[in-house]
C-alpha cells in the first residue's frame, strides 16, 4: 500500500482519530494547540516500540475502569521504527556536555564503509585480542594488580604518600597480627573476617563512656569488671579505615602470591606482618615494586586496548607494537613462572602481528582517509545551515579516545563549548537540534519520522532555512515518510502554496485537523484553499445565508483594504446595534444624514443585494432570534461572531469573568487577519471546541 492508515482511540483527550500518511512523502497535519497532535506522535511511537508506554495515555475518565477505555493504535504494524523530534528529544539527546548530540559518532561517522574498514583492522588484531577475551585469569589478575598498584598512591620524593592505603595499612606495623596484650581477650574479634566493623562499634561506644560507670554495651559495672579502658585502648590502637585497608590489601597480596618473584614475596610477607613502623629501605622496596606493577599494567592495558583508535595517530606503527612487548627481565620483582605463563603467549601474538604490520598500516591509512572525507562532508552540511540561518556557531568533528565527537564552536572562540545548552538561546537550540535530528534520521532510516511542532518558535527566515535544510536536496528527508504536526500556518503556506515548487521533491500533502468531542478528523488542504484574507471575505459574503455574517465579512474586507470611510462606519454602527448609522469625527460620533446613509447603503448592496439596515437591527435586537441563529450556524467561526454581537447587545452573565473567552471574542476571532494568506475559517474549523462550549453554556443560561 502507498499509505499508512492509522486509527487511534482513547489516548489522553483523543476519543478517536484517523490519520492518513502517504508513504515517501511529507505529511503536514495542521491544527490548533490543545487538539492532541503531540498525543498522536506519542501514541504511534508507543505502539511501534511496544515498550508499554501506550498504557500511560489512557484518558483519566477511564482510569478507574481496568477493562474500559484502554488506548489502542491500529494500522502501525508495518512501521518497524519511528524517530520523533520533540522537546524530549532536545532535552535528552542534544547538547551533551562533550558533544552536540548524543552518539554523534554513530550518526555522522559510523557508516557501512567505516564498519567494513574497522572489521578488517580488527581481524588483523584478532589473535592478540583473543588473549584477553573471556580470559578470567588475566581479568582477575589485572584487577588485583591494579588494586595493589593504586594502594601505593602517587610516588613522592620522600617515598610513598602517608595517606595512601598501603602506608595507612602497614606503615606503623600490622597491629592485627600483633595485638597489644590488653586486647588479647578480643583476638577473635580483631582477627575476624570484618575486624573494622567491630573496631568501629567499640570506638562508637567510647563516646558514651563518660555518661555512666556502666558499660555502654551491656550495662555491667565497668570498674568492677576491670574493662574500663578497653574501648579507649581500641580507639588508640586501631583506626577502622586503616584496618579495612589492611584486610583488603592482604587478600589482594595473597591472591597475587604466585606472580611475585620468591624473594619479593618473602619481603612482602615480612612487611605485611611487621610489628614496627616501615623502614626507609622497606619504603624503597615498595616504591620499586610499584614501578614494576605500573609498567606491567600499562603494557597489558595498551595491548588490550589496541585498535584503530590507538594506532590512528601513530606514524610508526611497527615501533608502537614492538613497544608493547613485555620484558620480564626488567621487572625483577614480578618475574615469576605464573607471570611468565601469562606474558609469554601475549608476546608471541605481538610477534605474529609484527609480521603483518605492513597490511595493518595500509588498512589504517585507508580507514583514516574515509573518515576524513566523512568529517569534511558532515561539517560542511551542518555549518552551511548554521551560516544561512544566521547563527555564529560552527561544528567540528574531533577525534576522541575511542570515537569521534561533534563539538560546538563559536566564531569568536577557538575551543569547543562544553555545555552548549548554557550558551544557546531557546530558538538556537531547537533549530540546531532539528538539523542534528535530520542527520540521525538519515542514518537510522526509520519507516516514519515525526516532527512535532518543529518550527513554530522561529522567525520567517529561520523557518525557511530549517524547512529548506530538511526537505530539499539529496541529503535530506525529501523521500522519507515524514509526519509534521504543527499549529503554525506559515510552513503550510510556504510548502503547499507560496514555495510549492521548491519542496516538490518531498511530495507534500497537507491536512487540517479539527476535533469535535475528542474525535479528530482531517480535511485535506489544497493550494487553492490558501487564500488572501480579502478573497476569503468575498467568498464568505457570497456563500453565507446569514445577513449578519455577510456584514461582518464585508466590514473586514473594508478594513484590510483600508476603506475606512462611510461604508466601514455604516457597518460598524449596524453591528454595534445603533438605531441610526453614524461615523466618528474629531473623536465624537455623529449621525449620517439621509443622503450619506442612502448612498452608503447603495454601495453595500453591491456586495449584499438584499441588505437592509433596519431589518438587520431588528434581528440583532431580538434575543430569541439571535439565539436561534447561533444554534443554527454550522461553522464555529460564525457561532463565535454571532455570540460576540449577542454579548454586546444582550449582555449575558458569565462573559466578563472568562478572560480567555473575552480574548477570543475581541481579538483572536474578531478581525482574524494576522496572515495575508490563510485558510478560510468557515471551511476549516479553527475555533477550538472549548470556546464554543463556553459560548453555548452562557447562552443556555439566558
């Protein structure tokens, strides 16, 4: 099929909606705020992703009923993936701390060619990688080596830092192995699996020892038991954190026992069991051990992390590979059989890699060239948009440790901006995010791309710049299935009428969405539906059977054409229900003389042949007739114009209290000529349901 026919039921304020999407086209759905456009986007996305979020759209009126009013979406089965641009996308994926969009590497660089090149390089490194993959011995050993190494802290000129875990654990002697005589009765606690917990408990109780002669733990008399100072001795002898470090390090050293050379192992055993403070010679020994550990760990890490990224900036790859070989003869303190059993196979794999280094170098250079071409192209695409849109920012794709990231740079500042969201305005963020989103959509190629009100916050220039970027040219969304939901009429005018030829490649179709009692329907918008307001006025005068509506649109016609003489004033007097027509002169209202009135009436009859001032005044003055006309009007825009006149003449209660209704009556739907080009409000129901409902409520009380 060439369309998606999607039926949505019971989602937030939508009872039912049917949305038709033409495949491979830009589908514009234009409608007022509050209608449920964002709900349409969320409902489709939830159904496609089947993540359980559709249930969260259940209308509140049904939430007490488990089996009633559950949300449903039918017709989206052929949509395997959907990507939605909305406020959530901007907040979660764009303007990360280090890159302008989350996963910029995947979006802009990681093409099929990139993956193919990378796989070929990984194949050459495969043998070496297998030494580490799923090798539990190496993983556990490296973890223990790293923990022991980090326990030394940063080496200083005077030895090892006093706050390092190694010095805190053993610097003053091992007082877990060497318990003071007065604490021998507590040996089982001190040498338990978790002595630090018992020691902390003892020290905590010491805080309360001065409150009573009784033990803070068992309430027996401390003086009689002879244990008055036990908790103080514990506090003086032991530090809970140091004991914790000691226990952890002893486990690590025991686990690594076979990796230490025999004399090193013996010396370590002496140090960890010593009763006294470490000597300078022992400190030097630990420093030397630290250096050996550092060398081995860095070599293992370098080999484990060997990849295109590690080698891409290395001019002499052969020297880099040779430099990773592990020479245990220079690491005398860890030159044991167990260490050799781990290191020798790795060194053999490095030797095998050196035999293929020419091929490796060639593939890395090919890969780098492909990446450079991609970087230049992607930077140019985004930066051209930023320039045309008038933004003083550019993007640069920079190499990172194991990827590439797109950074944001200001024209006046060379370094990239870490927190772009703190510097960009709301409009800048949305415009930039929109273009980044387009590139992500091109990369992921979902069956449906949804743009939820993408350009309504921008001025005309930036709106066109964004639409031009999104839907023109080969590198755009022009051949994708795109659903654009908007309450902004300008993109509708630009794409469907004014600049239709410019967007023809996107094969756009447009529909106006309206809602009656939560049931959303759509009416297709054609080029000829977008008219000048003057033409709309003339069309509505010709097509309306209500003389009041005809007079309203004729007065608007005069106003927008700056015909503000007697004709305009004559109709204003009529619609304000003045017994005689008049006009303003020097700020005061004057009655027209008979000649002026007759001549003006004749002009109006050229537009409305059966026009009669007195007959229309009689209708407006009759409350019952006006109520009948309000009820009979089929178009919401007619209803609200009739209600406006009814309100002024008959002054029903309740209008003045509703400031929103007053704004709609006196501004939004009074003149209704904000745009030179627009849709006819009598054909396209632009007046929200809740406004009409409020008018009906007030009239119902009359």
